[in-house]
């Protein structure tokens, strides 16, 4: 059975490589002299299906296939990145598309409270009283105990609370167990569910509870003048896809290398993601040294994640086109060619898929067209809500195109094997 399944995955992967090569299809070139919207539409069409290392997505497709077939209950996708991710416009578009196709599995992991300006999740909301202190964030300053989202909040007095409004069947609270840790009380829609202590040997910890299906307001309140450190909530439904946006404003790819490795591995393995998406690069040019140096750094990150969750598919999304202002004039963001090349090379080295966002936008200088078309902001770095939605639709279309091929080939192979 193991040999047959392995052969099946290899053959399906080979079919994805054939599709990636462009056999049997024409790829039109974007016409010149068109309006900005026409240029963008042509760029998205001409790059359709352009996904380097598509065969590496095979394990993800197998898990989606089993979810669609009712053989498994949930698929978790974790999307790490910078401000493009933190605003949740782009990731919300992908979340909606995945959940429309494969079912809504809840909001999954979200950070506790509202630890920084610009953090947003459209599928879950939360907040906190004013005496919590955030650590981690884009600088990753501190001891590295930042949980799954790269940020923690701490309080050391009684009566401080944090809440989340969500719809779920299963709840988890991620927190730091620490010597002399304080006590907390958990409420569900105002009713006390449980009191527990966060004291113990220093290690990542969690509290898991089954809940009544439906909408909840969960509230945690500190009950003693001792330190309590929280990382976030996990709100799952029993079946479907979660698409969990884990973005930090100003973040670089190196940020995850500063998080405590044991803690990150513990929480990643607990989430058991089918797919990890990495979307960094916009901020990396500020401390860029060389393509070789950045490739080594990025490869180190991919290797670390591979070691933590070896069965998980990894997809890297290259940075978008963008401009910076200098002396009142716009200039292309420096070193972006080297960053994109380094990410792509690191992906090939570590058997990860790569989606070149700048290429899908239309290449170098395309951000001007996106801004003129109302699809990007005037900072020539971030997109408008519609722009992010267009990017989400383009990426999902590429992924689902390969998934449909996998589905077809897999079904044909199983049908043939059943006759044999």
C-alpha cells in the first residue's frame, strides 16, 4: 500500500511538471500601448500557471483531495509575511476562495489582543485591556518566546483581560508556562468555563477545549498579580480549511530565525499545516548585502521549517514590484532583482514551490500601472483592497489549476488500479 501510494504521488507530480512546461497551450504576450488596466489584465493572463516547482505542491493536493473526498476533516494553511499579510486583504481573498471550494474550517490561529497597529483579521476580531505589553513584532527583540505568530502580550496584575469573537467547535489557548506564572479565568459568552495557572517549568503550553458549535466571545482574565504571557487563540471547526494570516508590519524573512526554535516547532507540529506560505522581501532590501548572502539566509529558513514539519508543503511568494521616494522622485526598490533570484534559487535547492508576484504584476515598473488603475496605493508599495483581491484570485487560479490536474490524474490511476 505504501509503495502504491508513493508511486501515485510521483506520477501525479510528473503530470504537474508536464503542465508547468506549457505543453499543449499557448502563452500570449501582453500587448503594448494599452491602458493600465489592460496591461495588468494581459500580464495576469500571460503568466497564468507560471509557478516554479509546482510538483512540490503534490502533498498539499493530496490532503485537499482527501478533504474533498471526506477522508480527512481539516486542512490548515499558515501564511507568514509582512504588512501585505498583516492587513489580511490579500489573505482574506485566498481564505474565501479556499473555503468556498473545500469548506470553512474556522479562523484557526490568531494572535491575542490587538498587539500592533495595522493588524487585522476579517474572519475573527479581538481586543484587550490597556495594560498588556507586546513583545516580538518586526524587530523580534526579546527572548524569542513569541509563539506561532511572532508576537506575545504580557501582564503582571490582576483584572487584565483579552477577548476574541469567533465561530468554532474547538478552542485552544497558546500561552507561556513559566515559573511563578499567574492564574487566569476563561469565560465563554460571560459564563466561567475554567480557571487555570500558567505556572510551571518554562515551555510552550496550550489549553484545548471542545465547545458548543456556534458564535462565541471568549475572554481570558488574569486573577493574580503574577506574570501571564499569551500568544494567541486557535478557533477551529471540525471540518474544512483554515487560512491563517500571520503577518507583521515591517517584517523581513530573517525574523523567523529569531523566534525560539523549540517553541515554534511545538506549535507548528500541533497545527500540522498542509501548506506554509512565506511572503517576504519588500523590507529585505534595506539590509540586503548580496544575492548569495540572502540566498543562504533564506535557505536556512526553509531548512529549519522543513526540519520542524517535514510533511508540510512550502510555497514562497516573491515580493511585488515597488518604488521608493528619494529627493522627491520615485525609484525602483533597490536590490529587488537579487532578492527574487535568491528566493527562487533557495526554493529550488530545498524543494519548495515559488510564485513570482512581480512577474504576475507585469514585471519591473508595473506598480505604476497598478497605481494608475486604482489597484495600488500612492506609496507604490501596498495595494488597494481590489488589488489584493486580484492577486489572491490569480494565485488561487494557478493553485487550483494544478490541483485539478492532480485530481484528474489521481482518479485515473486509482480507476486503473481498481480494475487491476
